[in-house]
C-alpha cells in the first residue's frame, strides 16, 4: 500500500493540540499511535512551548514520525486517509466553502 502523506514537510498542513503538541495533521492528533510509537520522552520534543517549529521539524521525534508515515508499516490513520487510493476521496473540497478563494496562513 503506497502512502501519500500530504502533511510531511508542509508547514501549513499542521495541527497543534491545546497542550502545544505539534503534529503533522489532525488525524495524528486524534489517534494514540504517534504517542505510543514515540514514548513520552520523544513525544515531548513536539511541544511548541519548549521548541520552535524548526527545532521540532529537525527533532529525532519528528524524523521518526516521517519515517513511519512513509514506510510500509505506516500508522493506521495514514493507511486510512492517505493511502494512494484514498487521497482523492478525502482531499476533495466540496460544500458551501469550496473554491471561495479563502487563503489561510499561520505565522508562528
């Protein structure tokens, strides 16, 4: 199964949990796989209250996440959402706000 993670290396495709944990996407924030995979010590390297975004992206913890996301043994949420045959299904924007020209960027 080929995984096409839209989040990796994209500073605009992120999710920051209320406790300050920086994760590559909202799917990663709602699933315990990342925390379980890293353990508490490495998971703490993802906190924006302690580290800058650039430090987090260069951290051992984040590199392990990327490695896992792009492996044949990816996280369950990656397989569910970012498998090659699922990408179009989940990333098509439709509904009342589709193509409204809204462009959101976040400066940290």
